C-alpha cells in the first residue's frame, strides 16, 4: 500500500515569507548617498558652466557670420520655449479651473452634509444625556441613599 505524506511541501509564497526582510538604510548610509548626489550635481553644474564658457569663447573667435547664425538659432529657440511656456500656462489655468469647480460642486456639499451629521449627533447625545443618563444617575443616587438608610437603621451594623 502507498502511504501519503501529510506534511505540506514548501510553496513559493512560504519560502518568500521566510526570506530576509527589507532593512532600512542607516542614517549614515542615507547621509553618504545624499553627499554623493550633491557632489555629482555640483560636478554636472560645473561641466555645463564650463561648456557654456567654452561656447562663448569659441563664438567670439568664430567671426560675425557664425555669431549671426548662432544669434538667429538662439532667437528661434527662445520663441519655441516661449510657446511651450504659454501652452503650459494655459494647461495650468484649465487645471486650476477644474479644481475650483471640484471644490465648489463636490467637496463643499460633502462638508455641509458632514456638518449636518455632526449637529444631529450633538442633538442625539444631548437627548440621551437628558432623558436616559440623568434619570439613571438620579435612580442610582436614590438607591444608594436608601441602602445607606437601611444600613444605618439595621441593628448590629454601624
């Protein structure tokens, strides 16, 4: 006869659960990484600045025809940047109008409904306090007084 094993075989999920958990980097490692990023960014800025200075020097040495050509290309580039910024500004204004519409027509009614609910809850707690809790407290006071009274008049107890 064949015997079947009742022990479960490890699955991919169970082996992944027992693997090393993700550890958070120490503050020293984070500080080192941030320092490296700052240094790389500074090097990039210096290289770009060096290329800009080199380009200006080469442009001065090149002559008037080349300078006029570079000037024309720069003017075209600035016009394209202006068009891009204008389109971005129009998109930003449209998004702002959409956000204002959302706040006025969807968020404001939700806030008003929440305010009404809170006021209803305040009324409910006041009602329960006046009509349920206070009578129970007064009944407990009366029963405690009666118990104390019977304790005092009962012989053998003081």
